[in-house]
């Protein structure tokens, strides 16, 4: 009994110690130009189709930073065929979740997002 109590106290002390020193990491604020359709241009190279989703309720705006990060990971700076909406999850009667998807492309020239009809996210 005494050993169990001492072990529990020790583990509790170690768990609070680990939680007391969180690491602070600063992520660069990445942006990407998102275009709803496919522009009539041969100035880009298609990299990969990307999709970012959240497991439960929320706004699609919560996913923008992860979406831009994912686009840059695959080598893109613009996303074409962009779409963001609330979708049904595995249990449709219980969960509606935000999903953002599109095709990451690498634009060969400097990008003017407004001129292309896109949105900076």
C-alpha cells in the first residue's frame, strides 16, 4: 500500500514537471494563392492533389495555415481547383467536419493572385 502511494505520488510529480515546460516553436506564416477553377495558362507545373481536414466540428478557416503548409511541402505556391466546405465524416448523423482540397501547382512566373481571380490564404 505504501509503495503504491509513493509510486503514484512520484508519477504525478513527474507528469506535472513535464507539463510545466512547454516548448515554444514559431512556425513561419505561409500563404498560398487559391483559385476556384483552372486558369487558362501553361505557366504552371502540377505538383500534387492535396487535402486537409479536421476530425470534428469547426470552421474551414482553422485549416488555412495547415493547407498552405501542405501546398509548400509538395513544392507548390498556388492551389488550383480550390474548394472548402463542411463535409460529413464517417458517422454522418453525428459529425460534420471542415475539409479543404485542391491541386498544388508551381507557378513559373511571379503570381498576382487578384489578377488570376484567386484569394490569398
